């Protein structure tokens, strides 16, 4: 499920995407791909907040695991 902005039938702009397994992404989309700043939350509550490019994690960001371990880089 997707709730957000669209352009030419593609996710484009700010939005939230919910996956069937309970994972979610909230952030910026460009022509249907995650691009820019965003937060991905996996079903196990691990999160990544940071930069994305062409639908993939790319750049600086922070991972936080359910046991509160974290990685910044």
C-alpha cells in the first residue's frame, strides 16, 4: 500500500509505502524509487534512517536494531 504523492502514475515526492510483511518506508520517492531522505523499518523493528539513491540505501545513515545497537555512517 502507498500513501503519498504521484507523478505520471509513479510514486514521486513524499510518501509512505507499507509492505505485506509489515515493513515500511517513509520518505522521498523519485519516479517510483526511494530517493533522497527516508526511513525504512523492517518487520523486526530494525530501522535505517538516511540517504537513498535509485531505490537503494546509498550515503550516510543510521541503523538501529531492536536491542538498541546502532551504526552511524
